[in-house]
C-alpha cells in the first residue's frame, strides 16, 4: 500500500502523520525505531526491553559457560552460614 503524506512542523522538527491502517498493518505501537537506508527512512516496531535475553541465557547454559566471573566473597558472607 503506497500512501502520500506531507511533512508537518512540530516545533523545530518535522513529522509525518501516519494513517491508522498503515500503523495497524505494520504492527506499530507508541514506540518505534527509525533507520535511514539508501535514502529512505524506515520505521519499524521498537524492540521490547531485554529482547533476546532468554535465547542468550539458553545458549550460555548449553555451553556450560554460566557466569562470566565466579562468586566473590564479601564481609556479608562471614556473618552467614550457607
């Protein structure tokens, strides 16, 4: 679906009003990511927080890597019996 739009002034910036059907079709929400590629501005849904963390943790577990550093004892450990 190709749609024309005008750039509108928003303070010192410019913006584009996106038609609701385009927003829904692209799966956009309130937060988006913008990229410039080959002279075009690409708008895509923003990745949520911690995207990919579960896969990375599973990969570390499969490799047996676990934590980057071993546990470091502190004065707190002297007061407690584990």
